[in-house]
């Protein structure tokens, strides 16, 4: 395992839910992130995947210090960065940079590309002396595959994919060690998504970056990630390598997500079942007891309402060994069946298009 550059432990972000305008009274909390653990190895890419509202962006914002956690720790090279301030905070911020989801709204339309990419140097002038900035920005444009001559243009003169390249160039300006990319391709046309993913993959290797790459969809992170974490309602429910997650998923939620990913090979498709989850994701203000996935799970039994499953290697892996042993937060991750106990929820894939339900 690569030496960890970031270690997240029991990370929590709760937003108070208030009522009343004059006398604001707290009536509950939005449990956006509710006990997340993961590590990011040096030079590694970790994919984080989950449905809308499961807390991905909140995790991203805490990693780059845009939000302060309610509890838990984020260690960067061994040091907890969640309570830093002043100079120490500034130094860490320089090393952990974010690439945002929407290249249409995240770039200031009144600034030139040169000013956008060079803006981080205003905050960290020690990285690039004034007289050197233009050359550096042109280098960055070249690195992300844009013509350095574009330096004086404005964002509206670029396509979505090109704008995201500008966002990536800005993220690289300070030569960070870690990049947190929050759904960097979701706002782009499918045809340009792969180009931007390939660019990030190349840059990650070229600059030896450690990356957290967030997406909705398991198929997007597959080729860029060394490991993947699957999030559900504020927690990571399963984490493992590419092979472990895609070929040996043990958490029912991961199995359901994977069953919705289109499979190009018709023969493989025939042997697969499409799992349709019942109901909607519960509200993060009212999280089910025990296993938070149980209200939509076909394997749920009484124990699931009582006991929170730990994110750990299931016992049968520990005793049986095998190369696919990895962490899964399910009491019944062990039994290997995919939904056979719930007739009606599992239907053959055929005739169901293939896109996520
Ligand atoms: N500032 C805030 N105040 C209150 N609730 C918030 C705040 N920010 C986020 N939330 C809530 O926290 C939950 C998690 O939000 P978050 O944006 O992290 O999800 P996400 O996984 O990034 O979703 P998406 O895929 O749609 O981007 C959501 O229910 C959201 O409404
Ligand atoms: Mg988000």
C-alpha cells in the first residue's frame, strides 16, 4: 500500500436545521457527512461515488478547508489540518487544491484566462514572482492542451471541455500535491468527458499528484481510480481496488449501482441481473437506525435496524482469505447472493435500457 498522504477518520459535518426567523431555534440537523473514513495514498487516485445528496461535495469542501468539520480529523502527512489557522492553514491550502464541477459558473466571466489561472499567485506570490507569471500561465495552458496564445481571452470564448481545462490549469498553478476534483466532468457532454478524464489521468502521473476524484457514476471513475469508495447517505459503505469493487462487490448498494452500469459485452449482459432499489434515499435529517441502507435493501433483517455495520473486511474473507478481501459495511456482505431473497425487486437486465434507474 502506498504511504498515505491523507487520512480521514470519523469525519462528520452536520448542518443545524433551524425554524423561525426572529428566534432561530434548532430543530434538528442535516447529517450531510456522518462518520467517513478513508485514506489516500501518495500518487494514488481515489474515486468517491454516490447518489446526489450523499455528502460527496461536503467531504471535498472539508478536504480543501472550505468547510470546518463538526467532528473527526483529516490528517495531511500525519498532521490534523482541521483546526489550523493563519500561516499553517495557508501552507496546507496551497498543497491541496480543488477542481470544481461546473466550468460554466466557476470561472469569473469578467476575468481573462490569464488572470483566472494566475489568481492563486496573488495569494501565494512566493510561488511565482510577478515578472514570471505570464510565462507560467502560458506553460499551464500548454500542459492542459490549450494554446498559450489564448491567455487574453475570456471564458465565454471557450467550450465546456476547454473551460474545465482552464479550471484544471488553475488547480495546478501552485503545484499542489493533492487535487480534489468534485465531479469535474458531470457538467460536460459525454463526448468530451473522456478527454477531460484522460487529461487528468495524464497530469496525475506527470506531476505525481494524489487525487480524490468524485463522481455520480461508478463507470466514470473506473479507469482513473486505483481505489474506489462508495458513499451512501453520509457514509462510505464499501471501499476497495478496482477489481474488488467492480468484480467482487459485497455491499448490496454497490451491487445495485453496478447493475445499472451499461455493459458493452452482450454475453456478460445476459448473465446479469438488474437490481431496482425500492423507495428513495431517506432524508439526511432523518437517517434510519442501524444500517442506513436497510430501508432500501432486499437483504435487510431485524439485526440491520439494531446494529450499525462497521466498515470492515467481512469475516468470511478473513477466514477464507482470497485476493478480493476488502472493506464493506454490511452485516450480510458475506452470503454472496445478489438479491435472490427478494422476488419482485430483481429483474433481468434485458428490456431495461441500461442507464441508471
Ligand atoms: N450549507 C448547507 N446547509 C444545509 N445543508 C446542506 C448544506 N450543504 C449541503 N447540505 C446538505 O447536505 C447533504 C449533502 O450535500 P452534498 O452537496 O455534500 O451532496 P453531494 O453528494 O455532493 O450531492 P450532488 O451529487 O448533488 O452534488 C444534502 O442533503 C444537502 O442538501
Ligand atoms: Mg456535489
